[in-house]
C-alpha cells in the first residue's frame, strides 16, 4: 500500500524549477501534488504524478537526478480539526512524520494529505486502526 | 661598505653575502656544488643509483654548467622514499623534522642537522634584512607553527636577527589584532590573504596599529594585490619564497626595489627549465624553477623540480645585491594550487570524495578570492546513489563530503551539491580546477 512519489534534486539557481516543469509539460505529465523543500544551496522537489515511472524516466533522460519513494495519501474531511484527528492517531502510535504536504486537487469537502514516513508499514497499520481513509491512488480524485 | 648597507634594510653582517662579486659567488657555488653532489652520491641510494645509470660520478662536476647532466629530483621521490629514504645524515645528527602535505595522504618529510638549522636562520635573517626588518622590530609571526616550515623558519630567523618575535600562528583574529595593537607590532609575517583578512577585521574594530612591514609568502599573489595592501594600510609589503623540500621559507626574498625576489644563490643554485623537455633555458626565459641545495647536510636536493613557473632575472638590481632574482611566482607547471597557505592537489579532493561515495562523482573545484581571502568551493554532482527525498539524508551526505575534504586537506572548504551535468564535461582530461582569483 502507499503511492509513488517522484523526488528531484534541484540546485539553487534561477530557472531550475521551470526546467523541471518544462520537461513534465512536454511529456503531458499531470501533477497531482507538489512540494518544494529548500536549503541554502539546494532543494528537493517532490511530486505526485499520474505516471511516476514514466516521469522518473523522462526526468533522468533530461539529466536530472530523480528518485521514486513510497508515500501515503490520506483523505480527511476539509473542516477544522480534520487534520488534527489524523495526526493525533500518529502521535498515539508513536509514528514519526518525515514530512507532509497537501495535494492540489481533491473531491469537494475533502482534503488529501501526502505523508512520508520512515516506517511506512507500521504507519499504515496505525492509520487504518484509527479509521483514517488511506488512498491507493490520486488518479481517481 | 655602504653598498651592502641597504638603506631600507638596515645592516646585518650576514647580508654581506648578498653583495659578493659574481665571480666570487660562482666560486663558492662550484665548491659547494661539488661537495653536495659528493655527499648525495655517497650517502643516498636514490641519487647514487641515478648517477650510475648515467655513468656519472661526483668527479663529473667540474663546472657549474655540468649540473645540467645530473638527473632531476621530483616530489614523488620524497613520497616514494617516505619517511627517511633521502636522508644523508644519521639520525644522531638530525635535530629537526618537518613535514608537508603529500598527494596521497602521506606527507613528505624533511630533515635538518644543526648546521642546516644555522643556514636556515642565516637565510631568514637575510630575508628579513632584505625586507627592511631590523633589530628593535616586533614581529608578529602568523605562519603556522608545527610541521609546516613557515612558523619555525620565520621564528628562528627573526630571533637571530635580534628582533622581538611573537609566535602567534594563524587564527583567532580578535587576539591577533589585540596583540598587534597592544604589543606595538611593526612587522607581520603571514600569507598576504590572511593579512588582508586581518585588515578587514581591524576596520570594523577600528584598531590603530604601527605595522610598517609585511613579510608575505606561502601563496601566490600579484603586484595589484601588493599595491592594494600598500595603499590601504600604508605598510611596505614584500614577497618571500621558499619550500620545505629545499629548506622552508628563506630561499628568496624581495628587496627595497620590490622588483623580483633575490635567491640566496650561495645556498640554493637555481636553473630554469622547459617543463616539457627538461632542457635548461637561458636567463630571462620563463620556465620551471629547479633548485639544488648547495649546503644542506641532512637532506641534499639535487635539481629539485619546484613546479613553480618563473623567470631568472640576470640584470643587476638597484638595491646593489648581486644575487639573481626570480619574478614573482604566479603559476605552476602541475595542477597543484595553494589555498590559504595550504598546498592542494585536485587528486586529494578526489580521494576525499571517493571515501564517501564509493563511486567516482563528477566534481570541480572553484577558487575565488573574497575580500582578499581565498575561498575554495568543491562542487559535487548529486548522483542517484546519494540522492534522497529527505533533507535529513541529503544533508548527511553533504556533511560527510565536507568532513572528508576537511579531513584530507586540513582546511574547511565549501562543498556544494549540484545537479548532474551542471559541471562542464571536457574532452580527455577533465578540467577540475576553475581559478577565478584575480591575483
């Protein structure tokens, strides 16, 4: 369980991000979720896309360092406290969140969160036990 | 004897040798050359073996020009015979060892007998006198004390001159400036970039100082940088030259004319060669400087290839010294470069990166000079093997690379992770070093 995320190494330079999105556009790749982590000298772009394998391949062919990682997509009610319930469950289960971000597109009244865990399988158990909705794909959203 | 009383340099009896008539100097050189070649032949396997291969004996040296028949010695010879293979004196006669960084982690070791230390003191006294330093001066010696020859070389020379020496070593800018101010320092020995760095610092601290002379060496610098230092600070900035393999600092020094560095030719016999063919070039032609130690006991060097590119200036100098001069050294005939006084070979950086990765990454070294201080950046391409989607893991890789480079070079440099293919690929031998420093 879990979905594939593509992560890309980015140098800190003007136009670096646009170089990646150009490649995605030229290859008709649809972005479902995105986050950019930035340090002083470099950044990591993380993407959920409709076809992660093809995305990684076209980026590699274009000269980028790209990698695929398993992450967890969770759907929560889009209302105050919607996120809190999920995080409470993770805290109770003592599961570490490496990082998390929101998906761009969701069903009405729902929000989709992408979680990166160190211990993915245990995190999934904790989430399911708490009755959190774990998605197997973002393509249907 | 007013001719050897350099008006800018004061007077010291030992400097008399700087003003010998050329014919007399050459007599001394030949006599000492024959003696050092005999010593090397009799006592060092490597030298004897190489001379025998060429069917030469010490008796083959009848004129100074005969030196050109002798084989060269290179840095690799010191490494291959590590640690003591080139010593010509038994350990009982050796009173000091120094070492400098090598290309493969192992340093090269150099040795001194008591007589060698005396010669070293003498040439450092002549260096100071040439730079206008005299008794009564207070010398702040920022050259590193320890295995590096710079610190102790300048220290003993300064004391022998009769000046007051403060053994500071490098680092701790606040304390350097406090001492400079409170102790009435008149002479600073350091790399030129470190002095500029201190000056920058002092401007913030607004500390007035009495420094009159800078004795600068251990890294390449330019006439433009000298002019800047002199006009910004009002001191006289002199270039000195030396290398551990020959003796340390004290091989050559500028005089009041500031027009090239006089080599102390009675102890170090210079030649200029074509680095590609090894042919000796006439004075006035640019090439690689080759030095033969004429009086070294513990570790004679016969035709040592310095890899420093310069020109021998035969014309008499306005200061009256008869010693030939070399032009300021601004480049080398190999890929070594000097950063903050530390010799660095790109291969050392490569070794460090390999320790972390296990695979050879693409990298380049970018050298810049910011506010007079040398900066070195190692740009490493991020390969799929080291890439991670988490900052924590990527930061850890970054730190490991920086630590490995730090460990091997002994200095902290910037390590930057870059995208693949952002480093230019060249045909054949990769261009690893991009030197953007304006000397």
